[in-house]
């Protein structure tokens, strides 16, 4: 396997009295932060959040025909007061924006250790992050320090 297990962690995401477990890749290039609060950002493939998101939001995200429609679904959801727009740069993209929400809590699980974080932004991505299905999120490196 290309990805060393040292770079994969288990995340438990808490939102509105629900929680969802997913696997995340520690992305050494991910230094995304909320520009207003400085809170770190995780990027999550939205389909991995089926049991966490309200049914209507998940259904509307599935029906989205473009990334613009996808973002509109999030902006028009019940999470309006939690929404954050995060600027980013990537290969071929400068001055990009990704939409996310402030979650209640994130628990990181790695090799029997737990770390609880309460000031984290979860952004939604509309495409799979791992073609092999190894992980569904990209996490910031500080998560394991």
C-alpha cells in the first residue's frame, strides 16, 4: 500500500448530538485555517458523512449538479450560523474558496491514544479524496502532535 498507516488516523466527528467515524490522511500540505478564528480545517468527502448530516442536506448534496449547487445546499442548510468560508491555494487553483461548518468536537484516535479538539472547521468536498477508499478526509498535521 502506498500510504503508510502512520499517516492514517481515525476521526470521530460530533455535530448536533450525532457522531460519525471516518479515516483521515494526515496531509502535511494542509495548513488550512479559518481566517477569522485561526481554527484548523479538515476536508471531508461528504458521502462519508451520511449518518452525521441531516437527511435533507445529504439528499440535496447528492442532487447537486455542480460545485456551485453543492455550496448553495450548505449555505441554505440549518447550519447557517456555523458556516465558514475558507480560502485556499492548490495546484492549478489560486484564491479558491471551500465551504465548511464549525463542528462541536473532533476526537482523533491513533495507536490507542485519544486527542479531543473543540475548535475545528469541517469543510465538505464533493469528490472522493482517495480513489482506493483508504480515507475520506484530509487532516492537518498538528492533529497528531
